[in-house]
């Protein structure tokens, strides 16, 4: 979504020139975030292949309001289904979207919509650590939660976000061979009686906490030695 108020662009790493770096550095210094997530720290990391690294910039009336460093990865879900994933530049320095200190609650929805509208087609996004003024936390969570599988708790504030409305929509984007192979493997798994599939479209916080506890119990059981 581009409008008179909000515009967004994506730059490959090779096009992050000195002027962009200076603008990003000035923005970051004014926001008062930890130096560990500064553009200087990010740009100084030696990387053999920088072709997957990109920088998204969202502006309000020409002024930068979000800087978002991300990389594009191709992987397989469950070792089978192909997915395109957006992740922070570096796993050990998971810097996510950085919001301006001048951002107001009324800006959040438009900024995030503008950001998502220019990103490449993706199936999953690991946002990295969200850096934003504290009073915006609720508004950012609400805007992201509409497209979110789950949101991790403080202090990390990282979200994993789906890039499709439902799983069938994702399957329909794949080739017929991929859909046929997946459905064949899925039917075989279900018929084995070793799995139970439950589909939920929405959780309250209490239900989410309950499901999380259940998943952790199953996970712990799987590590027990007979």
C-alpha cells in the first residue's frame, strides 16, 4: 500500500550506499536503541554471499519511519514443501524492523501495510527483534497479530508471520506435482494412526497458554528414554 503519507522501497545490499547508511545511522542514533543493533554493527559483518540481504525503508511524508534489514531464504517445510522465508540478516544478531521515535499509534497500521506491500512474495517471516518506542508495543502487536502464527514474549518481541490466508491457498501456489506428493504423504500419515490433526483459526490468550503447555509436555515426553 503506497499513499501520499506512506511510501516504501526495498534495496538490495549492493545498493545500500553511503547516503543511505548515513540516513539510517542518523535515524538509529535519534531513536536511542542499543548499539548492538546499529546499522554500523550490521554493515561491518563480513558475509561471503550478500545477494540474499535486503533493506526495506518505509517513509512518512518523505521521512524514514522504519528500517527493516532482512534476508530471503528458500527452504522446505517438514523437509517436503518449498517455502520462501524472510529472516533477519544474521541469526546471531536478529535485528528486525526499527521504528522511529517519532512514530505515533495512528501511524502503525499504515506503516506496516506499506512495508508488507513491497516485500517479495513470501510464505513465512521471522521478524527478528522489533525495536520500537514502548508506547507502540500494543499497536504493533495488534497490527502483526492479524497475520501471525505466534508472537514470542518479552524481551525478544519476535514474530513468525504467515504470508498466506490459509494452508490451501499456499498449496494452490505450488505445482500440481507438489500438491499430489504432499496429499499422498499426508493421507499415509493420517492412515497410520500415529497423528491427530486439529485445526484452529483463533486462540484466546488462555487457550494459547493451554495449548503451549500441552505442546511442551508432548515435547518433553518425546525426549524420555524408555
